[in-house]
C-alpha cells in the first residue's frame, strides 16, 4: 500500500519523528497510524538501550515560578547541537510547565506525569528515537514559599529559583537575588543551614593554613574562627556582598527595601562547570 505525503505529515505531527522514519513506519504498518506510532516508539526504546552507556553532559536547563511554587528542570543530551534544537527546548519547557501545574514531589513522580497521552518518561524515549542521542531527565528541583522567582541565564545551561517570606516582592528585587544565586553559587541561605561536616572541614583547613604560616598553636582556633566567618560571607546567600553594590550584603539590600523581607530558600542547577 502506497504511503501518501498527507499521512506522513500527519504522523510527523503526532510523533515529531523524521519524514523517512514516518514513511517507513507507515509502510511497515500498512498505513495503520496506531501501529506506526508504536513502531516509532519501539525504535526510540531500541536507540535508548544502545545509548545507555553514553554520557549525557549537555542539555537544557529551564526554570519557572507561579505564585508560591517554583521549579527547575534540566533535560540532558549528548551534544550541544541537540541541546539548542528548538524541539528539544520545547520538550524541556513542556515538562517544566507540567511540573509547575502538578507539583511532583520528586523525579520519579515527574517522570510518571502525563502530558497528553504519554508519560514524561515515554516522551523522552520517543525523542531519543528521533535524534539518535541519549537523553535523560537530569535534574528536578523545586521550592514553596509565600512568593517565588525564577531566573534562566542566557544559553539555557544555568537556572535558579528563590523563595521569599512575603507574598508581594518587587519583581526586580526578586530577580536581583535570583541573579546573585546564579553568579555567586552560595551553599545555603544562612550559615546555620551549612552542613556541620562542611563547617568542620573549613575550620580544620583554616587551622592548618594558619599553622603552616607559623602562627602560635594557642592562636590557631581564634584565627580559624575569623577565617570561618569570611567563609560564611562567601558561602551564604544573605551574607554575600551584593553583586550590584558590594558595599552591602544581600540581607542589607533586602532590608533596605523592606525591613522584614528576606530570602527563605533557593535552588541552583547548572550544566556548566562552576
């Protein structure tokens, strides 16, 4: 049975697959669209199985915020060429949009979400069949707070989300903090949130450095504590120097806008090497 261009076009719209893949699938399925879709999906599964050992180090990172909920999703692939493809970016966005609407609690719930008639996991496998590259859901992060903001750095390789303790926050102020997180990569919002083992390690490093500098043993703890305070100023969001005005910290910047305003949470995802 001959395969018409109209049928090929219809199947392409249904699956996003290439013209020849659609033509071959329709020919194999005798123009049965459901069977042709299944053939294309099986091809995606086969390609995915072959590419399982490949490294997916490129991809697209997007973020969005809607009121009190914000999320970041990263879809990973093998090459920058595919990462910049409009259809790949559109798939990433559709998954992120579904996450914003459904608020999945973890990556497994995200993969199981339905978009149309397919799960997120199936849509990714289908896309593998189209591009021939390994793809995977790389990162999913979210926060809930009275208000949230999202920032995507140009190039779709880095995104941040930040939560605040008030329902109404000036958009530019919120964006300034989200860009601060992107640029300065803090470890936590406050020093109290930095893991104890990280603090202990930094303290010992500071002591060892002071000892190497010939400082007296009885002075090492005091010197190390001073250097630990500097570490806090570099590693915690609220204590970091504001990138737009180094004379004030982020906390001071927020309080200059509203004395009760503060950031409560953030997430940062990047496919770049920091």
